[in-house]
């Protein structure tokens, strides 16, 4: 089989632009999703069962239906209410944000719940208020545990953003399909697209493990911090 | 300094504290003993409202903390607590553990907090551990850091909830030694413990709890040598 490299080189600028939109859509989707997810995660932890209900069902609905269906509903049914005609890239970002919010809400909730009750009690007993306990004691520990699942969620989101191609959002896979259409060749464009997704996801998984190591403060891998005062007579260099 | 009136605490249908009444004076060391399930831990946890109060009143220096509108965080700055499971913050070094609350709650400058924290570490004999994370400490060392952490808020009273129960036997002594020193300095202390030797030696008064009530209270020599209640006798015959 001959492999026509010139198809890839001709379409590379489009692929790169598509990749840019892929990263942009995933990143904005993830950040907005994290903000919504934080609210939903806290909402799901409310003590009042009636107030808690809408948050629980938000998660149920967005986790219980396919992302592709959500993208179609948002692009063809919801977005036309606001933008005419609907802009595919915006529809994609909205769908990714709303969908990832459901998963991120669960990550936040599980992370915060995983911190031992004694940590909170000790902090309260020292006179801290709710916000101080959360900020100085619970969240720093919970965040560390949230890094791996959040990293997974972001990687999933990058790959799922390829579903945007079906509503013609100009992301990476969309340009792959355009190249396939133009040349009636499947191997070259799809392989090139797959390699680009792979490289991005590989880089992201390394970023994830770097962050994990960086925040692994309470573990033996990290050297003790320098003691504040050096005792007199310690030999210098 | 602490006054408890008709204190009740239930978890759902389970009544853990039925009717607790006690007065604790300044500089007094009160030791609470009793069988497991008698409500002693719940009782001490109600004194800083780490446990919600179901009924009755708890006055800390005149402030009734059973009232919802009381600023409980403010009251807690004066009431130090030491837990069975230490509860040190694993993401902070020993020094940071001690400095955190004075800086965040009392708004001390870092330099002042550090100075105070180091002097407390010296007092509990752990100055050389200032820069390490709690994970690398032994149980006895962790508990001594926890005591220093509570003391750094300069509390008026210290609550100890079974401070030596999670320790290996050879580490109990070093923690009790620190507590003894604290008692000698005149700290008001309420100590839930199974260490009868400590109760006898350091306690000014012993409360014996059973079934959600204070069954008997007396000076240590009286309660250990001459208990009046049958339940106290039965309990002491098992533990002594």
C-alpha cells in the first residue's frame, strides 16, 4: 500500500488549527465545567433533601445520557433559542462544560468526603470557621486526591471533543473528515488525526503525574523542609 | 469556669448523655473515667460543641454555648482540645501545624507565631522535629505536637479525649509527662482517660461516668480507695 504523505502535509495547517480548537474547546469546557461542578458538588452535599434534589438529578441526567445526544440537543434545540444560527464551536463548548460538570461534581464531592472527620474537628477545635477549615485544612488535602480523577476527566474531554465534528465544529477530527472527503483516502488523514490526539493526551498524562508528585507533600518522597534555624557550628561549604 | 447543667445528648434514638451536671473551677484538673460507652468522650466533645448539644446548658466562662447564636469559633479559641487520633494536618510540617491557627484565627504575625511555636516545641521536647511532616513521627511524638498545637492558641482550658489510648505502651509515659507538667503550671484540664495512675497522681477530682450519668465524683484518693457507689466499685475492681 502506498502512503501518500503529501495529503498530510497539505492538510497539516488545517489539522493544527483544528487541534487548536480542540484544545480550546476542551480547556474552556473543563474550566467552566469545574466551576459548575463545584456548585453542583456542594449542592449535592446540602443537608436539606429537597434542595439537594435538583443537583442530584443534574448529575443523573448528564451522566445517564450519551454525550453525542446532548451535543445534538444543545446545538439544534437549545442554542437556537440564544444564537441564530447556532455556532457549532460554542455549542460544543457548552455541551462539554455541562457534561463534564456532572463528572467533576462527583470528583469534588468524593475528594472532600474522603478527608477524615478528625481533620475538620481538630481545625474547628482550634477556633477556625467553616471557610478557614475548608481553605487551610480540607481543600489542600482533598485537592491532592482530586488530581488523578481530574486529569482523567480532562483527557476524556479532549477525546470526546471529537464528537464536535458531527455538528461541524472546526476541531481536529472535523478537519480529518474534510481531508478524507477531499481525497477519498482514509488512512492518511485519520491516522494523522489519531497521532495528534495521542500526543496531546500523552503530554497531559505526564502533566498529571508531575502535579501528583508536586503536591505529594505528606509523603516520604519529599525531603523534610529546612528547619527554621540552623544550629550554630553547622559546617558550611 | 465551666458549668454544665442538665446536659443531654442523643444520636437519633440513642441517648448517650442523660443528665450531666458539673462545675469545673479554674486551675482544676478533672479526670473522667468510666466503661466504654458510658458517654465520657461525648461529654468532653460537648464542652467545645464539636458535638451538637441536644439539651441543657454548657457555660464556658459564662457563655452558654448550647445557644445556636453564640459565636462558637470565638469560644473555641479559649478551649484547646487533644484527640485520641492526634488529627495533625498531614500536609503541613510540625511547625506549620502549630502556627496555622494562631496566624489564621488570631491573626498573629508569622514571626511571632513561629517564635511561640518553637518555644512550645522545646517545651514538649521536639524542637528538632520542627521541619518534618507528621508522618515521620511516632505516636507519642504526634500527640506531643498536638498538645503544642492546642497550647499555641493560649487556651484557658484544655480538653483531652483519651490522649494515650491510641499509643503503644512505651509511648504513654512521654505524653503523660507533658500533661503532668501542664497541670503543674496551673492549666485547667479535663481529661478522659483509662490511665488510673495519672488520675490518682495528677487529678484534683475524678468523675466516674456510666450510662450517660456522672455516677460519682470525688477526690482521687477517695474514689480509688473508698468508692461509694456499687458501679464505681465494680468498674474499679476490673481496671485496677
